[in-house]
C-alpha cells in the first residue's frame, strides 16, 4: 500500500505538489476532511478523478493495492487498503426506464437495492447495465469505476450510510487505486444525492 496516484494518457506540464507523509492521513478539525493538497505527485501521473478534486481544492489520499482479476470485489479491496468494507464504497452503473443512465455508490459489504434505487431516482424500474457497456458509458473498466470523472456526467446517488463515516474510500478511476476522502467532499465534487440504497448481501 503506497500513497501514489494513477496514470492518465494525456501529457501535462509536471508540477510538484506540497509534500506530506506518504500514506498518512491529516484530517482537518471539521468533519474529518483532509487538507489539500495531500500528496507529492506529478500532475501527469494523476487520474481524471484526482485532477477533479485538485481543481476543487478538495483534500484526499490515494492508496494503491495489488490487483487480482479473480478478486475485484469491494470487500477484497477494503482488506487490501486496510479500511472496513462498510467504508469502502463501490460504484455501480444502472439504467432507469425514465432517466436513462444513473450511478450509485453503496458499501462494499452491501448490495444495491434496485427497488429503492428506482424510487430515489424517480424511475419505475432500474437495472444494472451489462458489464460490456460500462467502459463505453463511463470510460472506466469494471473494477475501476469512479464516481468522479466519467466521460459523461450522470446523476450520482450515494448510500446514506456514508454519512456515518469521517472518510470513505472509492475508486480513483483505475484498478489498483483508491481515493479516500470525506463523504461530504465526495458529495460536493460529484453533486451527489444521499439516499437509502443498500440492502444486505444475499447469501
């Protein structure tokens, strides 16, 4: 686990950011928010999601983990970045019969309740999109879908349990890299709405 960032293909002038301890969290007194900037990374090394947070001057931490194609679920990611699964949120892409594409963030140890999601989004019916559609819709691969920086901005709904945590983890936009930030900062950056979306995992 290292405090480093993801890579993007576009080349930008390199600019060093303020140095803070690698892998360390420095919370501000209000609501567990992190001070900006938090890591020393060349701009050219950052994911789109991280760049967006920089533009908004929102503090965050990046944690890298080893990727296994056979183990992409959020509970495994939580274990690898040393956070509880209930604070490690997965981003799911769905399609409503009225709204079209919508996105949801739910805890890693829960499932998305499609009935609740439909009600929250004003749809009669919502279904998860096929895995083969995820990249064309968001620009992200399965296992690396971030709630920030998708190729098109879709409505985002964050499960209300996020408010129970000072910091939560979401994908930074590539497999093997997580963003850690306060739920309120994620809501501000993504213009996300809080809603009751989760249900216990079906055994």
